[in-house]
């Protein structure tokens, strides 16, 4: 089943959402391999996946495995992928049909090239559930459009417009061979997924279409603020991986290195902000210890963080005031960090 694109759909108890995700991909089924990775679900996830596999045997495959978490499901899909390119679609998200077909046309062109690009970037849209609004993240001011380019042509990324998993379609051989390992039973590994392979990316193509769609604001989502605070240990685990296991400082290209350092800085700011948002003495001490740890193990990133003036980076003054700050100010600090870096 050699196709242009393999789309892995990690599923855990996804019976309520997964049909929409799969259906959104079927318009491109002649050129897409869909791998439904059932990550130890206890509902009808596997049965629904098999239903689609029976209907579309040349397109849909189902892999049933023991529960290992989102990252482990992604790694399973990647190991089984046969497409020239690879991307992930979460089971409660979907893609736009017109944009998908345009992406497949670009990948078709890449398939006849002697040097298919390493990464194809598309826009993503998030729908705010309770506000009835949507927000599109595009890269028109940052990336050349509709042609191959390298890092030297990349402009400055605006606040909140960095490349997330939703925007990335990687060449399968690159992401499979880059050495990335997504830890099991860990949330927020999409930050590793979108940054670790980027170290090896040299050529890119930006297709200005709104491909990936997802909701934000449901109380059960992993990116919900209360849920993130309850899983702060997993955010910290991912953050440490990015700080210490991704050797960003060795990257020769200045723009690539600066972008990845900035991305890790954003994740670090989010981690510290969440600890500040918790607002307890224990959380404050953990944030303090984390910054001291970075100073020892990644001094380049530490200097990058603390050297920014207040109007660009609130961590330094917040740290200096950490023993005097009140709970309402923790909330203000969190909002300031979130607004500045554009994380949800």
C-alpha cells in the first residue's frame, strides 16, 4: 500500500469522534494510507476502525496495541507507514477536503522529484467551542509560498504562529530516521514530534491552505488549563526532553537554531507559567529549581531566558519577585506569559 501520504490516527476510546476524522480523509483515499492506531481502547474504537478497513481495504488499516499513550501510538503508526510523507491526525480533529486535495497535488509533484522536500507546511484552524469563534494560523509573513525554500529564506515567526504538529507533513524517511523517541504514557509529546525532526529539516514547502481543524475549549482536553495544571509533571518531562535530549546548540544554520531555541523557550515559559498559575509554595519552589537545573544542564538556553528584558520575557523579574508575589499576581503573570508567547 504505497501511497503519497500516510496519516496516523492515534485512538483511545475515540468512538465519539473518530468517524469524522476518518471521513475527512476519504476524499483523498486513492493517494492516502490511513492507519488507525487503537491504543488499548475499551469502547468500540477498534470495531469502528475495522468497519472502515472493510469498506476501504486499500486505504484504511487498523493496528491494535496495548495502551501506551499518544506518543507511543504515533510511533507505532510511523513504524508501519508506507507513504512518502507522514502526518498525524488526532481522532477528535479533522481536515478540510479542498485543502487536503491541494496538499496531495503538491505531494504528487514531490514524488517525481529527485529531492522531495523534507517538510510541507500548511495552515491550521482552531475553533473555540464556547465562544463560537475560530482562529487561523498561517505563515504568509514568514515563509515563501508555493515553492521550495531553505532556512535562509525563513522570516521572523510572529507570536503564536510557530509550527505545531497540525501544520507539519514530514517526509517519512526523515522523521523515521531522525532518532526521535516519543515517551510512553505522556501527554504533550506533540512538542517533541514537531521540533525533534526539525533538526534534520533542510528543505521546505509552504502551501497556504487551511488544512487542519480542531476544537479548543472543551473541559476534557489535554490543553485545557486546569487539565494541564493537573498534568504539570508530564509537561515538565517533555520540557526536559526538549532542553537536554535535543542538541539544538550544535545546529550550524543560524535561523534554524534560533527558531528551535525560541520554540523550546516557549515551552519552558509555558511550564514556568503553569507553576506560577498553581500559586502554591511547592509549585513556586519547583519552578525555581527547574530554572536552576536549566542553568546547570543547558546554560545557553538559561542565558537566553534570563537575558531578555521584562517587556520581552517576564520570567526573570517574576523569579526575582517569587518570594513576594501574591496569588492574584501569579494569575496576572500567567496571563502575561500566555499572551506574549501565544500558547493556549
